[in-house]
């Protein structure tokens, strides 16, 4: 038999004998606190929006919560970091392969526990370009820029696109390929 919970005549929850679960929601939203896990396929659209103008804020993103910072120094919300071989998030820049070719992320707050965006809509600490511009890892630490680096030894790596010309908002999606200028 099925297990059904009702409010008057409205079915709220139904668990079928085969393990299926149906939920009736108010306004089409399901809210939960704590962890949610599932197996199988996800069907649906991930929705991204332009984030608020506060550095580090997101409008839909893939966020990681691992690693540390050098000597537990605080991160800067909206700044770009790379994950080094010691398991630390350190300042990224395009000045050399060591600081510009690894896993990149944008800090959401002042600690790794606030999360680091590895892909998605995020607000950077500074403006990087004009709406629609390709963004490159900058030669200035923790920054993006709208023009490719040009000096010998620098790294050319597209890291996303500008989605707002004056409010620091970008689609952050670092390319896995890069070029070291010679």
C-alpha cells in the first residue's frame, strides 16, 4: 500500500510501495534545511542570474569549500585565487605559469568556509571590462582584465565574460587551456 499524508482533501505527501515520493508544494517551492542527497539523474534547468553588486555575491554558481589559505590569512570577497600543490588558495595572476594555470576560483567572503566559486555568476572586487567582453586573468594579483596579457612569460587564459559594465558582475568560467607567451 501507499503512505499518504493529506490536509483536508489535498494530498501533501505520497510514498508509493515502490519507493516513489510525490510532494505537493505551496507556490512550487521545496524548502529544506540540512543536507539533501539523491541518486539518479537531475532533470531541470539550472538558473543563473546577475548577482548583486556586493563583491563575492553569486547568482547561481558551483562553489567549493575545501583547502586553506597561507597561514590562514583571510580571503578577499570577489578576488581570484588559485589552488596550489599545498592545498592552499593563493593570489592568482597571469605573470607566470605557477600562478595562472591551475584551478581558479573567486572568493565569496573572507574565509574558505564562505566558499569559492569555480564557475558561475559572481561579482568581482573590481570592474574588469565592458558588457560582453571576454575576460582574461590579469597580471595584477586577484584580478581579471578585458585584454590579453602581452609580455614574455605571461599567461593568456580566458576566465569568463563581463555581464555588467559598472558593477563588477561576470560569468566566471575559467578555460582549462592557456598559452604562455614567448
